[in-house]
C-alpha cells in the first residue's frame, strides 16, 4: 500500500487522472442533487 501512495503522488499523470475523475464525479453528484431538488420544488399545474 505504501508503494501505491508513493507512486500516486510522484506520478503526475496518475494524480491528474484521479483528480479529474473526482471532479467529474463531483459534478455528476451535484447535478443529480440539483435536478432532484428542482423536481421536488416544482409546482404541479392544475
């Protein structure tokens, strides 16, 4: 496990790929929350 962390912080390609993946997942979670909130707050037309 120590080798993984050493390689993770010393290899910029690995570090950036996980960083960008984290940003993409965070954006996906934000939009899921945003749309669920908008759906719950929407008024139903009569």
